[in-house]
């Protein structure tokens, strides 16, 4: 995958740097600083490789930014890591669990975009071709940007209502409804209601961009 040139940094929304800090943002910031340090990159070096501004990198590292998925995708590509490596759990394991288990208390969690969509990784490992997570959309929330690639995506509405658009078709889905489509199709989810919507989101990952 090619890296966006530095002059494309203007494509990143400046408002990302203005989002309030919270637990997930702090964790991402700490992990980003660690990964950057392991590669002996300055903030300016990483910004140039990722095609984002040095200010955005600095805000993320301080836990003051709620970056979009595309911003994180650019940064993780520049670092040469999997997106979920930003969320490596640092609390000590209390049991010697087998690799096919992920405890509820050890779910990586990420809050993305201006509408604060929440993703919680359920998959026990992040290097396999099947990944699944819980996605929570607050009222008015939407997937501001999505990552397109090979494979399949599907899901199940656990609670609330959403609008799912795939290509040029849109469907309104409620609790108990499910869906599946090819990952390379343009798609978008939105919550037009006044209550949270929660989805079980499943991906077969042939292009490991997540």
C-alpha cells in the first residue's frame, strides 16, 4: 500500500485535534509514542511518512485527539503495524489463557471520528483472517470514513436502529436484523435515532488493513 505524501495532510480534519481527551485516546497516544520511539522517528519524521500534520501526531500522543479511522490508517501504514497494535492491552494477565480466548476486561477499545463511534475488538488474536467487534453508534453517529478492501463484512444489530448503505442501496435495520456484503463496496452506517445502536460487526480480512 502506498503512503500518502505529506502535502495531503490538509485532507485530515483539523477538528480531530480539538476532541476532548478520554481513556481510549490516552491509550492510543501512549502506544503511538512507544511505536514511534521504537523506530527512532521524530514527530516530524512520522508526520511526513504518514501524510498528516505534526500537530495531529502531537495531539494524538498527548491523548487530546479523537482521530478518524483514515488518520489512524495512514499512521499505522507509516509505522508498518496492524491498526489494533495501537490498542495493545498493558494490564497483566491474571490467568494463562489459551490464544483462542479474549477476556471481556481485555478488549481493545477505540473511539473514532467526530461522532465518537466506539469499536471494541472481540477477536482473540489480531493477526488472523477473521475479526469481529462490537460497534456502538451514539445518536447521530455514523461511520465518517470506512476502510475498503478485499473480503467480506457482515453484522447483527444487537440493539437500536441503523441505516446501512452499500453502494447505491440503503436499508433500515433494527434489533435482530443482520447483513453481509463485499468489503470493497462503498458502505456507510448511521444512527438517525435518539438512542444508542449496537452492532456485532464481522470481517473476513484478506487485506490486513485492520
